[in-house]
């Protein structure tokens, strides 16, 4: 019996290794990271004899920034799919060929793509897209997961990390979080309002010295700051803003983040309540955000303001977006609605620990105050369980370990 168990264990390990080698073969021989799904033939995932109840996820190529490039985007997608295969939690597919044929920069928005997948007969449960970015000395990975079978059900996932060699850990952490959140409602249960975030309008400036020492501000197509090159197509700022809205769970929030398949000027769905349009002005000396929030239904501007950026480090950007989410949300809520939210400030001793709120990743860096629904809320900080009473429209700082909470 002992010999049989050992043989079975060896076979199982060999199967996992074989699956990962096969997956790597797809990467090495073409741009197809995983088996292509099709509506005309039976879907065949990479793994043999998969559990029919395992959710099927179709990947489309990840977007990337000037600093990361297409190679790192393929590596990021491979890391996510490999983690899914190893954990046996999802069946990853590719629908790149079908997307290239049907939606090459033609789709009006993400809703049209999902409808098209349903009509095509491709048998998948979720559509997954991602973006790998570098800003300052660090990298960021954000994933968007859309339900194909359930209308308007989506979720977003984010991690930052100091070196690209940490991509496997970041991808695995996201997959673990995805498993926990997959069956929970990611839509807002609090306010029946939705937000659409446009791609940021990115402007680069530099000072040019003219004759007689006079200086002139000139506009650039791209700019190098601290050995990182940024250009006008680096649409990752809106992704970080979107994620910070998502973790509040107060509004439904969308954007046009699938750049290769959606028009440059996407069609904004009729059910959207608010549109956020943002300029970001970047120079080596000074950078700033210029926000404009508009009510789509009433066709009027609600908010217009500027926000200075200390630097373009990705963690600084994340914390800055968190602060701006707070500003924007407070401008959108009336007095009664504000009594349903609270402002949270985490203690400094937690800044270096991974913080989750109801299984939503918040941060593992120093962050600004953020908004959450006013209720008793579960936190996980470095695997330790906590609870917090979030009181309406006030600053909340007191957090209890689970055993302390029940004694309080």
C-alpha cells in the first residue's frame, strides 16, 4: 500500500511537471500562450481529463507599457496561467486568434466582446485580460476578470513588486485571491451607481533653453525619468484608479482597458452614471493630475480639480489614486449616502504587511486614508484575522484581532 501511494504521488508530480513543460512549449513556439478555444470544435484545455466543474477562463493578450514591452507581457500571462494549472483551480484557454479576427480595434466596449463570445459558441465561463506596467523602480500587474455567463459581473486584481523576477509570486497571489473572490458578489451592494473611467490623456513636457538664457516649455511624445521611458500610450494610470474604486465596493466601475480590441474612443454604455476624465502632465521637475467628473445622465460637470504628484513610483501613484478616490466619492454622495460610509486609517505597523479587506487586496505599503462601507468589517493582515467597527462618516483607526473583538 505504501509503495502504491508513493507511485501515485510520483505520477501526480510528473503530470504537473509535464503540464508546465507543455505550457512553456506553447510560449516558446508561438504567441499563443495556451490552447486556442473555438466555438466550432470541442474545447481542449492544456490539462488532460480536467474536472468538468473547474471554471474555464479565456485569456486575451495582456497589455504592456513602453518600459515593460511585449515579452514581459507574455511572461506575465504565462505566470498567471501556469499558477492556475498548478493549483488546478481554473482551466486556461486562449482566444487570441478569434479576437484578432473579429475585434481588431473594432469593439465598442467590453460588453460587445462578451456578447460576441456568447454568440460564437465558445464554451468558457470567464474572460481574463491583464496589464503589466513599470513606473519608477517597481512593477505592477492588474487583471480584469469578466463573467461570460452572468451579466455585468466582473472583478479586478492588483499587485506591485520590486523586481520582475517576482512575477511568479505576484501572479500566484492574484490567482489565490481570485479563487476566494470568484463566487462572491463583486458588484456594489451599496449604491446603484456606476462609473466609467476614460484612459488618461498623458502629456509630457520639458524645458528648453533658448538664446539669451530664455526658457521655453516644449511638448514631447515620450519622456525618460529615472531610467524608465514613458509614452502617450502608457494607459496604466486609469487602471490603478479603477482598482482603488473597486476595493471600496461602493460603485460599479468600468474602463476601456483592452487596447488592442476596443476603439480608441469607446462607446460608453447607457447605464453609466458618471464619467471620469483625467489629464496627467508629466515632467522631470513636476507632475500633476487634473480630474474632471461628469454626470452622464444630467450632462453636467460635478468636479474639476488638480492634484500634484510627488513622483511616479508605482506605490506613490497607488496611494495618490486612493486619496483621489476618496475625494471623488465624497463629491458624488449626498448627506444620507455619506452616513453609509466611513474613512479608514491603518496603523503604521501594518504598512509592510499585506492587508486584505473581505478578501480584497488593499496594500502592503504605506497608504492614504481610504473609504469603506460603514459596518463591521473583516480584515486579514499577514494571515492574522481582524475586525473593525467602521462608523459612519468619521475616521476609523481602532482594529481588533479576532479574539479581542469577541471580548470587546
